[in-house]
C-alpha cells in the first residue's frame, strides 16, 4: 500500500507541475492569434536540478536550458570532430600540456569580458575538492592546473597524457569569474550569467523564461525563449498539438503518426546513447552482480529484438556495448547477447541462484522513446528466468542525487551509456567504472584498457584499444545492455531553422513564421 501511494503521489506531483506550466501559457485554441510570434517555447521532461549551476551535469534534459545560456571552449560537430566555440584553436605542446587560444571580443551577458581570467577561474574551480565533487568535475580528474598566458591564451596541464582533452572540455561551460567568486555555486545557480544567445530572466515553478543576450556573439533570431517542464510525454505531445509549445523534446516513435497527422515536423536522430540497467556492486556485500555469471545471465535473459523492432519501430538495435556508431571507437561487429533464457537459467544455477532472486531497479521514464515499455519488457523477461524485478519510478533530480552519491535503494538502476557531448566511447567509462567516485561498480580488469586509451595519442592505436575495451566489457558486463536509443522531437510547423546535433539545440538559428 505504501509503495502504491508513493507512486500515486509522484504521478500527482508530475501532473501538477505540468498543469502549472501549461496554465502559465496563453490559451492556444486559436493558434493563429494565441501563439506568440516572438517567443520559442520548448517542452522538456525536467529542468536542471542544479538550476543555473552548469557543473551539475552535462546531459539532457538539463542542457536544454544550459545550451541557451552558456558556451564551452569546444563542441563536437556532426562528423565527430572538435570545432571552435570560445576557443578558436588549440595545440598540444607535450603529452600533458595544451595551449588554447580564445575568441576575441566575447562578453558575458552582464558585459564582463570573456577572457583567459574567466577560463582560468572556471577550470581552477573544477580542480578543487568542491569542483571534483560535481558531476562535471568528476569527469575531469585529469586536470592538474591552468594558467593565463595572456588575455586570450591559456595553458592547461593534465596529470597524464590526455589525447581527447579538447573533447572532454565540451563538458565545461565557462562562467563569469567575478560572480562565481562572490556568490559561489549557490549564488550562480540562482543568477546564471553566460555568453550564450539567451540570458535567464526568471526561474519559476516548472519553467524558465529567457530573453536575448544583448552581448551574445551567437546572435539569436528571436527575442524570447521559454523552457517548460512537462514531465509526462503525453502532456508534451498534447501541448505541441494544441499550440501551447513549439518544440516537444523526448517523444517516442509511437507519437510519430499523430504528429504527422497534425502537420507537425518530426525530427528523428540516432542518439549517442545506450539504454541499460546498471549493476550495483560497490558497498553491497550481498550483491549477486559480484559474480560475472549473474551479469551475463541477465544479458541473455532479455529479448532485445522485441524492444528494438516492436517498441522502437525498428529505428534502433539491441546492443552489448556502451557506444553507438555516433561515438569514436564504436565496435561495428560486436554482437548483442542473443535471447537465450535457458542459458540464463543455467548461468544463474551455476552462480548459486537456482531459484533466481528479487531485484529492485530504480528508473526514470518518459524521457526517452519507449523507455517505460522497454523497462517493462525487460522486467517480464527477467521474471521468466526467476529474477523477480520491481521497477521503482523516480524523477531525474532524485536519480541524479542517488547517482552522485551511490545512494541506491536497490541493486540496479536505469542508466545511459552516453557519449555526448564529446562523442567518444571512453566517456561513459568515466562514470560506469572504478573511475567514478564513489563508484557503484568497479572491475579492476578493465582499468588497464581504460588507462591505455586515455594515454594514447595515435588515433588508430587508440581506436584499437577502445575496440578491445568493448570486447572485454561485453564479456564482463557492468550492466544489462538493452538497446541503442533514438531521439524523437516534435516541432511545430511554424518553427524554422531547428537543429539538434549531438544533443545540442542551436537556439540562435531558430525563427518563427
């Protein structure tokens, strides 16, 4: 009864948030007159748990706000190559030293120049104890120091060779140094200042209102932007259909017919992400996942072809690696685990679980296409081999808190192997291995390959290391690999110039007709 009541309460809260956000908008029963012509309205499933503090993570849905406000030094283009943003060029002078040249004439939205002082302040924070404790800082533990060479040049030192440092720095949004020093993370979260095309005007219940940054070097075409929290996928679709929002993020293939029937644009792009159920072994003496045979058994127990073909319209594939073809180092010939429930049962018996066991998995839903249905199919398949699975639904802010602290109630949780934003296979290993602090899973046998990849500057040699890493990870799975994902976005017919590349919305290019 208690669990059921919690589930109902969560659903009520989600609906109340969605209703509040929608009530804040003008009625859209007559779209031609009700839809504002100067404001782009974007529906997302959650706003950033750390609000305007960009070091609270670097993944969707938080980036749907942060990419409008902030800029990194570097971004990754459609070909997977690092391209200039706030840095115009970079070079490595020795295996642990990089020089970055900064874009001239850029200012923050409050008029403060964006220069070497801002970059040094940002990166220095990420090397502190507080910075290392943030999700972004935890992925940049190789940063040893940074110094100003001149107003537009910085030198970055690493603890060891790092061939993909420019890619890693796509994680880092540059903050205004004076306000960061005076207000700290908490003050900055309430009053974020960046160099992006928009600035935050207000952060209310369920929505963020933004206006054009007068100092932006990426000049926006529209004067206003509003990002609305609509946790339920049906609510986002309905708001798009009724004209209350212009863009609905995180829709699903089964929404495509309805969108096309309503003359809405459907943007479907391969996601740089693999859905999985991560195994928790660290700090859990009773975890059955300490035995590799149990981890393999669960991978054999699940019918990934059904998930890919029936639940995701054949747009994706089942997989046994934590990378997609969008990421450097993807293994194109590595097969997924075949659906073999009898083999799964045999492995469970050999591991000492002839009757299976009970598994609690905490998951978020309505964020990615058919995620709820994929998890339900998984639970049904696991139940068939004796692993009685309870799916506990939580919201993204709670998920992030538990992920950061390894504070899971059960022994598994829904987690993405996400190569964005720097589009390299090594990125998910920074949080799905012993590298994460505190780790939820640690396998010392894979660490030599991770370390070798992080030290190899030769592109082809490094690729070969990553292929071996994927092969070893398949044999010693840290997670129940499910399917590659696809991003489905609904866009109003009146929106022009919408681009969604490597999970980044290029807001400055959008216009309304």
